[in-house]
C-alpha cells in the first residue's frame, strides 16, 4: 500500500477532505445549546452529538465526537484541574477505580482486571509485549487484522503464524471460520490474536465459537501451554450486545473512543479472572503496589489491571469521563443501540441490493456482521466513490488496508434519512 500516506490513513483517503471543500460544506462549530438528553428518544440521542448537520456522518465511529454527557464530564474535570490541579488530583483519587467499575459493569468480569489505556493500539502493543512466551511458543493470528495487531506482534519479535479465515467475506460462514482457525492451532500456540469485527471487510467473527474450539484444543495441555485468546474489540464495543465475559476470551482490547463515543484518547484492556498471571506490565504504573515494589525493593506483585495501566500523568479529564460514556450507553440500553444500528444496516443493505453496480463485501447475517458495511462500485475506485460521496455531504472512508473498499458505519449518530440520502447518491 505504497500510496497510503499518514494523511490518507487518518482521514480515510485524500479525496475525503477535498470532497468536503467541493461541497461547500462548513465545519462550523456545533450549536452551544443542545436539547436535553432523553435516552428513550432517538432524535434526542442523536442531538447529543455536536456533529455538523451538513454532513451525513457515516464515519462517526472512526474517532468519537463527544456526546453531551461525556463532553460535560470532560469540561467539569478540566475546569477543576485548571483551577487547582494538585488538589483536584487528590479529590479524584478513586476516579480510575470508578472507571474500572463502570467498564466492568458494561463488559462483565471484575473491575480489578481492567487496565486503562489511551487507545486500542496502545492496549494491543502493551498486551503483545507483556504476554510471557517461552522459547518455541508461537502466536497465531489472521490475515484480516488491523495494522496495530500485526505490527505489535512484529515489534515483539514473536514467532507468528497467520491464517486466512475466509476467501470471500460476503460468503463467509461461522463453521468455516472456526475450522480454519482451529486448523492453525498447534501445541506450540500460546497466543491467538484476532479481531472481533474486521475493519477491512466488516466481517464479525464468531468469537464464542472460536473460544470453545480453543478450549477443546487446550483441554489436554498444561496451563502454561494453553492458547490464550486475545481479541481486538474496537469495532464491536458500543455496538454489540455480547459482553467480554460472554465471548469466553482471555483478553479483550479496545479503544473507548469509537462506537462507544467515549473521550478521545481512551481505551481498556480487559482480562478474564486469572488471565493476568500470563502477562507482565510493560510500563511502570502510577499505583500503590508498583511504588511499594520500588520503595521497598520488593519482588514484583502479581499483575492486575491497575499494574498493567501505564503510569505517568495523563489527560485525566478524558480518562475519568470514560465512566460517563459507559453510563450514556447503559442509559440508552446496549440492546437498543445494537438494534438501532442493525435497523439502519438492514435498510442500507436492502437499498444496495437493488443497485447492480454495487458489490457488498460484508456478510448480511447479523451473526457475521456488526455496524460496518464495506462495498465496491463497479468501474470506480473506492477513493473516487468516497470523494463523490463527500462532494454530496456524506462522510465515508476507504479501508486503510492493502484490500481497499468503501466503508460506511451507520450508528446512533445517524438516522434513516441519512441512509436514504446515501442510497440516493449511490443510485446516481
Ligand atoms: C480493527 C482496528 N483496531 C484498532 C484500530 C486503532 O484503534 P485506536 O485508534 O483506538 O488505536 C483500528 C482503526 O483505527 C481498527 O480498525
């Protein structure tokens, strides 16, 4: 992907930015006054996002805009930090625990098993650097993961094996995915690194069935030889109903600044109870146990979510407001968020099915897809399509992979009329 410059990566194609200019769209600040938040009313939910109404926001999931309850929490913390930073740090001494508790309430598992990070990429980098591997142990990953997984494994210098889970994403089946993954396992596999929803195709993996297959593979192995299932969940967290605990994985890594619409620059690493015993912290945490180890020259304490959380001072106004993002989703209801997203995905797919020139790459079944829909248009490059959409005030992206498709993500920040407008442009 020689032409994938940093700018293209960040905006999903140079055409995107140019298209907006062509459309004459403004990027004017959102109105200062937003209507009150009524979690039962979709118009009110959508109104909490200060996004420009001059653009149909099908890329809102790429990096969150802050819905009002989250923005208010950030502003509150920022004002207090600005006023008397040191004192407010003391007042907020338990705030990270409150974020862990909110995350555990949403994801299942124990609050003490959740590490706080700045992004999915940071979480993956820390996890794949911190998992202990003995000589001869291998990592099994797939051809469909994002740069952050592959690069973190490469930088670790791990012995990595990759499998392809499907050839044609639109025709992918859960049975075939599980069978291909299972065929890649050997007694040397210590880590399985996968992605719940592939951001290159929109395919959602049957993670529970994969976890069950790995459990069967692990059964005769000694605990230190068992394969650990690690999942990049960033395109599922905040749109899927299943919790991390439901999935049966060992580690789940995610940013909280995509579909969850949490503060930008935040994320988590979740571990199943007991799983942290397989990993060592990579960066010193600013925690009591870590300072105790240092001050007393004591042996390292057992790894916990707190100890795996990188230390140093942070943009705490964002980190502390992660609790408010989980609360925002819980107030709306995770099943209602998932259903709302699915309704729009189905509406979009029904419209795309009538367009002869469109090849949808994402499977139709809800078991194999989430909020992302990837497609190609015969006779036009994905960049050209995205540029055209932007010229018409529709924000879409091109997948930042070797395999390039047009990618859109209906969400709680979009509505049926946005989907219809997208279809109208594609009909042209
Ligand atoms: C599957 C996947 N994982 C990770 C990331 C990176 O997420 P973050 O910005 O939270 O590091 C992306 C895209 O941004 C992605 O598509």
